[in-house]
C-alpha cells in the first residue's frame, strides 16, 4: 500500500520536477560552468576555459560593474525600509474599521497584479518634461517647479525609479502586514485599553511584537526583490544616464544579449548569486534572533 502511495506521489510531482530541472536547475548549473569560459551567444567556436579571467575583468576592466553593484545596494537600502514602512502604514489604515475599507484594499493591491512592464511604460511617460508628475508639481508649487527631466538626470533617475517601484509593489507587502495584524488576538487590545494604554503604547507593546513573523517575511522578500530589480530599469532608462541606474542584473543581461558575451554575463550572475546568498544568510541569522524569546 505504501509503495503504491509513494509511486502515485512521485507520478503526480513528476511534471513539476521535470520543469524545475529543465528551467531552473539545468540553466543554473550551466551558468556556473560558463562563468569560467569565453562562451559567446552566437559563435562557431567552442567555449574555451579561461579560469578567473571573467571575474578579474569585472572588477578591474569594467567600470560599469562596480557602479552597478553600488546602484543595486543603493536601491535596496532606500527602497526596502521605505517600502516596508509604507506598506505597514497602509495595512494599519485598511485594518481599521472605516467605511469602504475593502475598496481601499483593492485599490492599493491593483498595481501588484498589473504587469511591471506596463507600469514602467506608463511611469516613463509620466516622468517626461511635459508629463503628469511635472504638471502636478507645477500646480502645487505655483509653477516654481516645472520641466524636470527626471529620467535624463543622473541625480534624479534612480530616485524616480525608486518611487515607481515602491508604488507598484507596496500592495503585496501590505497584505502580508495585514495578515499579521489580523493574527493578533483582539483580547490583548481590550485588556490594554482597560489598563489605560493609549494608541502608541498599544502599538509598541502589542502590535509591533505581534508583527515579528510578518516583519521577517516582508524584509526578506523585499530585499531579494530589490536586489534583482531589472524590468523598470530596462524599460525606463536602459541603465542610463551615465550608468546611474545600471544594476547587476541589468548589466549581466546587457552583456549576454547586447554584447552576446555569455561567459562574462554568467560570471556577473555568479557574483550576484554570491552577494544575494551572503545577504540572505545574514538575514536568516537576524530572523532567528527575532524569533527567539527575549
């Protein structure tokens, strides 16, 4: 009986396992191997083993790659805390008993189910000199601010993409925060109210400790997503101006597709993998400390 159940289980999971092997495991293994070769996307010559030459080139002969690392870290350091805080604020708002809160939940979550490519195209037009963003700023400031080329200025391009990225994904983590809020027993708030605790004290001693599991999920998933930012960069700025918005993933794709240098792009991807792995391990240690009793 157990053998039949085991065979049935393997049979049902086989399609998913095959897809994972073909589209995830195999490309990953091939990418690690190609990182040490001079493989080209279209070349009649067989790839040649070059050892660590691709990695040496990345940190010595390619000034765009170190800039891409800094841009990626800059994006993550700014977006993760701001995005998490805004998502928590929205969750607190929609969790309160106000009329039409289900409508607000839908409105806030709507950008999440919209294609990032479509969102990036719309915001690219909004950021134009005569776009909606400048029109609103001109109206609210009495025409003091007008005609800013947000995506053509190295100082404003990345912050502009950050704002769009936060707006587009804040609804997803709002739902995670909301689930955490609704998992906190209402009796704790009732007891705190009877004891005379105000709203700030209830948030500090009941809400925030109860949100620790949700905090770990939000921070980890948001960090991974921020480090892998690509679509909005590719659509809105193509890494410019002056590589001010080039990220590791975008630069690797540009090397692979634009310059057809698969070997070098694989090396960049391997560096990115190691960086994400290191940050994930640090976050894993932090998450265990957050879960441990005080």
